[in-house]
C-alpha cells in the first residue's frame, strides 16, 4: 500500500525500560541494529499496526507496555534504488513513519524474538537513548534523529540525557514550544537514576525452547 508519492505507511517503536534505555535489536543474520518497525496494513490505524508489530517482532502484548508519546506527523526516508526490487522501481520511493515511544511495564523475560514464524531479530540489548547513528543503515539515520529528538521531550524527568549521534557528542536540543503531540503524552512515573551500564545483548532462544 503506497501513497501517491510512493511512500509506504509504516510505524517505528522506541521501547524504554525504567532506566530510559531503549530496546536495540540486531537484524537476523546481519551486523546491523535497529528499532522495531513495520508496515501498516490496509484498514489498520497506526496504533493498531504498532501493537501488531510489537508482538510480531519482540513478543510483547499491549498489557506489557504503556504509550508515552508519538510523533505528530509522518517522518519520511527514501530507499536507494539498489535496495528496491526492479519491478518496484519508479513506483516505490521509501517509507513514511509514525514513531511511538513506549514504556515497558512488564519484565525483560516477556520479550520473545521468536513470537512469529518470521523473526526480525536474532539478538537484542538495552542501549542508551541516544543511540550511535553510525550503527544504523545510512538512509534511515535522519529519520532516527528526528524521531528521537521529538520524542525526547516525553522521557521521564529523572533520566540523564546524554546525546550520542554518529561519531561524536552533540548538545541537547532545546525544548520545543509547541503543543503536545497527543493527548496522553506522558503518564509520569518516578524512577531512581541508575548509572549502571547496559547489560550485554540477549540471544534469541533456539526454536522450540521459548
């Protein structure tokens, strides 16, 4: 399902733990890492697509998370021609995405990378919020930066914000003067700051053991 400009509607998911670290997934049989994302099916709302993708890619159900915020508008990226099937070139340009910021209210053990028959990730870890963008495929980097910047306004206040982008450190963005992006942007929760390092990556359980 493409829009008139050739962009496929899609959702992206930034999943937080209580330390304001984000879920960072390693794509199956590759060395690249990314956030969960997926297409919006015909007749689905962005929120419905987000919950479906959340379960298919990381095994979580609506009761395991809480929505903190979403981006106001679509964020777009174009896919280079050599990544596009020959029969789709000239029609398909890329993705347009609504990004959601979620708080994990369940446990780490609720995550299951093999919840579907077509897993997206084979390992995962908790990463600092400002992920190193040089680990993200190049044509997605600008959208990642835009989404993280917009959603950072809604992080729980006790978090320590240090922003790592590309190869260096950049200053924190100023707070926007605009109105909140959705009605229920933040359901405030108090968390004790914790400077502990993120745990190592978690491998997916072998088939039949989850």
